[in-house]
């Protein structure tokens, strides 16, 4: 099982420098654990920096 924190998710969603490092873990949903607090943190950041619609799509 893989657990990725909010910084990893944000790197992935924003296409950051380390997005490719996180991609294999995030794209393998069967072995991914995402705590509710991480989903909330990602939602808050994307809503603040982009939009409500983008945040809902990201955490969906």
C-alpha cells in the first residue's frame, strides 16, 4: 500500500518538478491510501489557487 501526502498530490496536479516521481504511486489506485485530511488539504489549496470547480474535480 502507498500513502501519498498532500504535497505529493499537489505536485502531481500542478505538474510540479516532482510530478513524475509521484505519478506511478498515484495512478495505481488499487494500492493507494488517501486519508480524508489529505483530500481536504488538496481541496482547500486548489480552491484557493484555482477555482471551486477545479477543486471538486481534483478530489472527485
